[in-house]
C-alpha cells in the first residue's frame, strides 16, 4: 500500500498519470521495489567485473567456433 501511495504522490506532484509515473520509475530509471520503496538497480564492482569476464569468455568462444551461431 505504501508503494502505491508513493507512486500516486509522485504522479500528482509532477502532474502525470499513475501508470506513466510507474513506467518511468521502472523502465526509464530502472528502479525496482525493495520493501515499500523504489531504489535504483545498481551493480556492485564485483558484479560488473563478473559480467565483463563472462562477456569476454563468450566472445572468445564465438570467435574460435565459426559454427557456434549457425544452427
């Protein structure tokens, strides 16, 4: 109930619909609920490093195997 109230208050304050306010918070600002609040979805440094390592491994695999994506 608190999160709904927060979205309603934010929508009223800026003069937009509740649905559009929720869309902005979730899709544009990449915020999600934690408890009854919206918080930004941020990656830790470890998570960022892990994503880079995995991406590099996938790229190396794709470059070394020409038939990988041909199916």
